[in-house]
């Protein structure tokens, strides 16, 4: 009977003690922990991403005048070579017609021939007679030389006239080419496929515009995805590296791609380097002005020790709060590759260690805590 009472008392004491211990644990501050695990370490370079049109195309009116027809509206998709505006060209067509008439008349005049050719023929006949007379002693050498000079003068006049005629024809031809080129420019076309994003207030049928006016702006359908990389992170970024991008407009979606090319110098104002990205995404989704973030994978290492990046603290970001035997231990560690969400640990921690991952500023070295894993279990 006494033995039975003793057992009952011991059990009661144990229950009370266990209850007290559990109660004590319940009042200890909770520490959400994650364990050090092995996996693939990734050295990730962060970047800010912007989408731009590869180039804008300004549709300019070089000649000026009144718009005869406008075929464009905002947001319109246009094809290369498509006419967007026609400028009234009636005055220019009249000028071209007048030049063509004068050109034909000049050619006809030249075809008839110069009267000088008859003077030359007469002078050459006189020269022959003068030579016979000189040979028989009936003409002085001085007179013969004068006849020779007269023939030369006439031939020079004919040569100069031919040069002037040729210059006249070439001037007409050049003027015609210029005027016809100007006539072509009265039809304003788009050089590449794109989308109309701007139209001038006078860019309508009947609108009066001056020379050099930008009547419309078209952005190309091709896009540039620019990654801006900080100076301290730029080392190692090179063409061909894999990249993942998340845009604010498509939050939650990650798009894969590669680094296409890298500018070798930093922007003077921002001190950031620029990489051009190729992404596996339909071009229709790459709206100019779209922004986001990217992670460029520079290196990878298998079977590495990994912890959540948010668990790394300290002035130099090289400390962990490790829970050992129910107490917090402020532990210096060596960091390896840094990924987007995880960091590689090369020293100071081992696989399975419990690492505090939330409210890190609430703990102190040596403090007793109740470890609760990140999934919510003790």
C-alpha cells in the first residue's frame, strides 16, 4: 500500500514538473528557424530591368506645306513603306513640268547644231587656200599664221559651246532629279514596322506644317531589355549567362533568358553597367516602359551548405543566429555564393543547424528561446 502511494506521488510530481516545464517553454520567446541544408549554390547578380523600343522613328515633313491626306491614328500598327501622310504637291508638279519642257527644248536646240560649225568649215577651206598660196610664194607667212589662229579660235569657241551645252543639260537633269526626289518626299512613309505613339496637332488632312516638323512618331516592334547592374556586382557578367526576369506588370511570373551583350563602361550619372538581355517571352508582352528585376547566374556549385539569405545579419552580413541547446548563439560564418533567396555557407555552420530566420533584431546572444521551424512546428 505504501509502495503504491509512493508511486502515485512520484507520478504526480512528474506530471507537475512536466507541466511546469511545458509552461516554462510556452513563455519563452519563439524563434522561427530553418535548418542548414545541402543543395546547389548559385552566385546571382541582381539587376534592375527596363524595356524600351529598340529605336523610335520620327516621321518628318521636310518640305512643308498643307497636308492633302492623313492616313494615321494613335496606336495604329503600321508596316514598313506604308504611307502615313501626303503633302499637297501641286506647285511642285508644275515646277517639274516646266523644267521638263525647258529640258526638251534645250536638247532640241543642241541637236540642231551650232552655227559655229559653218564658220569653222569656211575657215578651214580658207586655210587650205592660204597654204597653197604660201607654198607658191604668193602669201606671207604672217598672213598664213593669222589664218591658222582664226581656225583655232573658232574651234575653241565650238568646244566651249559644247561644254556649256552639256552643263546646261546636266543642270536640267539634276534639277529634275531634285524636284522628283522632293515629290517623293511629299509622301511620308514609315521605314520599319511599328506602332504610332505620337501625332502632331497639325497632323491631319488640311493641316498646314512647316519644313522639319515631326508629324508622327513610330516605335519599332523590336524591343530592348536593359539590365542595370551596380558597380560592385558587375564583375563576371558576360554574354551567354542565364538570367531570370520578373516584371512588375506580370508579377509572380519569371521569364528565362540569356545575357546577349554587355556595355564595357558604366553610365556617367548612375555609375551602373548595362547588359542587354534576350528573353523567352512574346514581344507583344514587352511593352516599352515596363520595369522589373533580374537575377543573372554567374556561377553554380553543387552540394553546398545553404541558408535563407534573410537569416544572414551583421555589419558585414556574415553572422547567423544559431539555436543550440535552446540558446541563441551569434555565430560568425564564411559566405560563398549569394543567390536571390539563399546564401552559401563555407564555414561556421554545419548541415542541420537551426538558423533563426525572422525578427532577427529581437534576439541577443545567449538568450533562451523556443525554436519553431518555419513551417510552424516545434
